[in-house]
């Protein structure tokens, strides 16, 4: 299975720029997607196809990358962005998720 | 608007089975695959499998073959997942999701809508 590696946690101040990385153990082309999950809620789609912003998601969120290295950027970060962010690949079978990056605001 | 409404929490005994539902609304149920995802307490997400309501075709993560059974009722736009021979390892939140096909330069699938989740607790 394709393993997705994410850093476990980040802490930033509101107004700053934050990048969350996701590295795949093999190429996933641009079949990488990002989700935000707040405590007690279901995940919410942010970015699909590596760089496409889901409708209704603020333009502060953006995604980039292809192959094995991907980045989710939030600029500027707001207090409401406190959450865990998961990457997910759909290029290889089975679909797999990263372990999640917990974003905390200072 | 698209909604996926899942059944309530379940407390089940080891060795038993549990069946949960996911009622879709706001879109044509038979046009999209429905996937199921497991989230163990405080942990990441695992894809279990998917079903295409129009034909009943299914695909599974090898890890969950024999554990999960997926079915649909087209008349009520409801998808079901049954988990069998439950152990403590099956205690988790289970989400149903809608799988969206992205017809870009490099096509891919992603989960665009999620149900609220069903908490399953396996305990004697």
C-alpha cells in the first residue's frame, strides 16, 4: 500500500503562513487530496487533484505538488483553522490516508 | 444540498455483527460510488471499500475483505455496511462518503461529502 507521511503537529500564530507536507512512498501523480477535521466532526474536503480548491473553501487554502511530494498551504492562518489535516491518495489501490497533522494556534 | 445521514451509535458484543446505514439525499444516488472509511480512536483514516449503487458492484481494501459487506437499497437511496465477527479492533467511528470523479488532466477520485459517522463500540 502507498504510505503517506505527514509531520505530526505544528504550532503557528494567527496571520502567519503555514505549510503542511505529505510525502508518498511511491508516485501518486496528482491524485492527492486534503481534508480538514475538527474535533467531533467528520472530515471536510479542502483540496482535490493536488491543487484544486473545493467550492466554498476559503482561498487562504492552497495545494501544490505532484509525484511524491505535496504541500497544503494556509495563508494567512486564522484561529478557526485549528484542526487536524489529512492527505489522501487515490492513484494507487487501495486509497490511503496520511496519519494527519495537528495544527495548533499559538 | 447533498447530505449523508448515518444511523446511530452501536454497542455490540465480541463475535457479533453490526449493520449500519447511510441515507443519501440531494443528488442522484445511483450516479456516485459510496465509500466507507474507518477512523479508530484518535487515529487516522482507513478506506474500507466502495459500492456503486447503480449496479451493486463493490471494491474492497484487502484488509477488510471478509470483515465488511456492502449493500444498497436504491428505492430509499440508502447504503449499508455490515461488519462481522467483531473484536475490540473494530471499535471505531465509521463514515460513509460520496466518491467524486475528477475528470482533470490526470483523473482521480476523492471523497467530497461525508456522513456524520457511526461510533461502534465492541464490548462484553
